[in-house]
C-alpha cells in the first residue's frame, strides 16, 4: 500500500486529502479505508510524507520542505543540516521554538548568495534529553545554567533531585518536562565536580555531546572474560607472519596501535607491501554488549589531555594493540606494487604477527630526513629507506591521477599535569607521517576494490564532488584579492581542483585560501553506495586500517571475515547485511561529526585558556575572515581572535561583502582578507571559548599593552 501512496502523491505533485487518495486507490470498504489511515499515519511518523495544516498529504520531494537537524549559533540564528543537501539558514525569528539539536521540518522560503533561507515548520524530535551546566540557587530555587550557549533554555531542578549539588558544581542533568515556553524542569544525574577542578572543563564538554566517558559493568564483565594474550587455539587457519620483519610507526604518546607494516623487494623489481591491521573484530563480536557499545560510540575521541576510547583499555591498549614483542592477531593486506605505483595484485587474509619494534615518527624522520640512525634502529634503517622510496612512488601516482593535498596545518595543545594549556604549536608532519598515510591509503583502496568487484554489501568511505556553483563562488572571491586562475571550470574534477591549488601555492595567503577551498567541498562520509572519493581521486575507497578507534573499520573486518575467510555468500546473509550496513554507515558518520565538534570545542577552550595568560601581549597574524562586525585574525599557531569593528576607532568602517573588506569612510584604507596585521590580546575567556584582539596602533599600545 505504501508504494501505491507514494506513486499517487508523486504523480499528483500536490497535497491530497485522505479521501482523494482513497478514490485514486479505488478502495471501497470501511476496513480498507481504516488501513489507508493507519498506513498514512505510519508514513507521516517515519517522515516519508508530510501532513499539512489542512490535513492533506504530500511528498517532501514535491514541496519546499526538508528534514534536518538544527545547528544553532550563539548569536541566535541557526542552520538546518540536511543530509546530502545544502544547509538552510534560519533567522532567529523563524526558529518557531526549535533549539539546537532538534530534528525538524523546515520550509525553504528563498535563496540568496549565501544559500537557502527558511523557517522551521515543525519540531519532529527534541533530541536534547540531557545537558551539562553550572548548578546555582536563585532565591532558594535550584537551577542550572546550561554550558551550551546555543541552547536557549531555562532549567529549574526539582528540590529532591539535586543529588546535593552546590553552587559552582558542574552537573549532568536530565530534562524532564516543559513548564512554560523555553523553561523546563530537570533533575541532576551526576555531579562532575567543581567548575575549577582539574579536568572538569573537558569532561563537561564531553558529556555535553552525549559521549560516554566510561563503560558499563556489563561491558566490563565481557571484557574481563577476554584473554590477555593470544591463545594457541586462535591461530588455527591463520597465516603465521611472526618471523617477518614487521614493525609499527606512531606518535611517541600512542598507546592504541592498530597498524603495522612490512616491505620486501621482489626479484622482478616490484615491491611487496604488507599492511597488517589489528583484528579487533575477532574480539568484538556481534551480539555482545561490547559490540553494541562500540557501535554506539562509533569512534574514539582525541582531546587535549585524554582519549575517550571506543574500546576499553584492555583491548585498545592491550590484546588488540600491536605492541612490540608479543603475538597479536591481525588482518593483513599484502600488495604487489610496480615502480609506477600501480597495485598489480593484493591478497587479504587472517594472520598472526609479532611486531619487531614500536617506532616513533620522530626517530623515523631522523633516518629519512637527516640520515641519522637512532640507537635501536640500525637493523631497520635500510628497510625504512626502501619504504620511503615506495611511499614517494605511491604519492606521485596519487598526484598524477588528481590526489588533492590541501596541506592543512593542525594545532596541538600542550598541557601540564593539571590539564592546563601551556602552549599551542603546529602538529608536525614529516616523511614518516606521510609514509604511513600513503601505505594506509593503498591498503584501503585494495580492500575496497576487492569487495566492490565481488558486488557485495559493504561500507565505503565516500567523498562527493563539489558543486560547480561553490567552486565558481570561490574563484570569484579570490578574484577580489587580485588573483586570476587561468582556464575555465567546465567540469569539476580532482585534477582541476589540484590545478587551482597549484596556482595559489606561491601566494602569501595560501594556507587560508586552501582552507576556504576545502570548506567549499563536501564532507567525506560512510555509505553503502560507492561514488568514489573525490579528494583522494580514488574510485574505490574504504576505512580498513584503524579498527581500534573507528567502528566502520571494525565492520569492514567483519565483512572480510564473512566474505573471504568464511565464504558466507548465501542470499539470506547478504539480504540481512544490506539494511544493517546502511544504519551503521549513517550512525558512524553522525558520531564522527559529533566527535569532531567535541574536539574542536575543547581546542577552542584550551586556546582561550592559553591566551588568558597572554593578555596585553603583541602577536602578528593574518586576517582569515571579514564580517560586518569585525574581522578574525589567525596567528601562526592557528589561534584565532576577533578584532571588533567598535575597536577600530581611527575611522568609521563599512563592510564590503564583494571585496571581503572593511573600508574606512575617511581614510579609504581598510582591512581585507589575507592582510597581515599586528594585534594585541585585549581579552580571552576560557569559559566563553573566545579571544579578542585590537589592532596594535600607538593608541592601543598605550591602552592595552602589558606594562
């Protein structure tokens, strides 16, 4: 019946009443009419159709309506994040009671240069069930001020549900029921500690995003039952690679090691590259509480002073981690690669390995970049140099097909034993880091290619091509900076994007422009439908190499076991996998976005905390954003701060959107994107996660410079 209803509504291209639908379907009995009503209600609940205020039904595709998630901004406006479509801008006046995180139906009301404008028609699901905030008493009434400035709610706590919280405590609260518009009743679920206690700042952000910071007793009982070392019985059917020269390369602080590598030069001059990945799926089995928890988390979360792991430490740092000198179960992808970087063949199999050494990027880079062999690396130096030889070949092959390297810098927050930010530096990326990246990409492509041509359900890592409109807007924008890109963008290909970056490479604003171009592209996600990976210029790509920290990789391992090792290729198995994998892909993409948002917020907080110690000091940075209320300046260590237009007191400045500039009325001078400016730190707030600068004029030096 559902299919009939969809077909009728699609052909009508307008909203129909239940009686009109009944007539189109030629239903004649009361029972059939009741069944139609039931079916329409189910479809409405599932957001397959929309019911108008006049009780008519229509398809979303025949309307200006979209389903998405509200992403609110602290300034009051919001966006609706629509899956596989452009975001919709919602002014504060059109939120219709929706708050950050709500699943909503939005109506597109118009289109401007910035994209779609709209209004919220209906809140479908209020996903905010728990929140984090600061406990306080107001006239003897217990209240909580929510940390998330984007959620504009007042929260009153039931007097018998405070758990003894005191003023200044950070608490996790359950939102129970509405009392009046934007005012809710709640109860304290957990006291995190006083807001000034070490670590409470980051824990508050973690719990705000609904990320689990501990494992249940049920999960830990299952983990306790797992072995601490590989058992002889587990080796049956596995290829024994324990005598091979296999080792790992990671950061010096890494404890969850999920990839190891090996290399041989073949007699025909080709390379045999082995990528050996921890066999997490052997221990995390479907149907267990451990599996369910890993699926729910989706990913590990890497923060300034801690890691919130996807798996308990007994697995992530123990039996699954490819630690040196101990037997470990793995899934290996061994590839033969020619001198042009083409993968001629690959074999994927279950293995047991014993890593010879846990190497660090720092020491490997000494060998590859300085020809200095640190103590303990002597027997591996020649192999490492051959590996770099192969990595260079693979990199050239990727670039030749259109691989896009945006060369985006990343900040690293250095903290002390109390978790306080004491420095912010750029994360180093030397030849060792690039070598591992090149080898992991090769293995991911080999695995994806193998399963793609078997035509079986799978989880791919996909990256769609950017819209022509966004690229043209970007090219128009850089034109305002005085840069002209040769040629015409007729077809957006990886090679074309690569060419654009190459033409900008020698510009002083390259880092900023590279970032802007990256933002114009779609985000990579997980999906069961393969469309390729645009940024890597790869036709077939997946995530196979990090199963300790990413659930999709664990799923890929499980599928390899099902398809290749156990040969379960019957129709019932495959049919059961299709809907399951779609759900896993969608959920994993969502949890990845959540983790990234959490990590960024922690970084912003720690950057502000660091700058609190540098108020009144001078820095030099580059303008990376210009708005009608001021401009943002990015320092070399990627700390960003706002110069507010009200602090530009030497003239009255007007915003020119086309030129991305603030222009003075009298002096005709201005501030534009890409300008280098000297600024003084006027204010920094860890609590608000912001930094404010003023331009370092003589007057401001008198007012704000630290004496």
